[in-house]
C-alpha cells in the first residue's frame, strides 16, 4: 500500500446511517463510528460516496460493528458569523461488518479486506 493518507478503523455505529440523494443525482452515505481507544471513545464521521458501498450503508443499523478503510480529509468553511471552522472526516473506500459483532484484532501490516 503506497497511500500515505490511509486509515483503518473498527467500531460501532453510533446512530442510524443516512443516505441522501444530492441535486447532482449522486448519493451520499453518512455514518458515525464510535471507536474505543482505551482512553475513551472517539466519534468519527464517515462519508460514503462509492456506489458499491452505498448499498451496504443502506442495510447497516445503529450498534452494528464495522471495519472500514479510507482517506482522512479536512473540510474547512466560514460560519455565517465569519468564524473559520474545520472538521475532519474519513471518506470510506471499503466497508464491512465485523465478524459476529465481536472485537477482532487487526494486524497493522495487513489490511483486513
């Protein structure tokens, strides 16, 4: 793997996934992952643009455990009051349910899909 900006995450969905159709006709799936790090829970927003993964997102439910890989992106904008804002999001490139919902160990040298 030659990508320098690549993340692999495992966690449970913290709310029901959504898929909305944009004016361009493209669909955008959104999920929020709750990942435990040993120092607490981190909530990570995930965008799903890939048409093949949208079908998977439509069948996911809150509380299910997933493993995904993707690219970390930074979005910045200016609020209506003129304040600069920034948010990090992961754009999913692959996504799957974790086996039996159990915690799996992932070898850092091996992508699990």
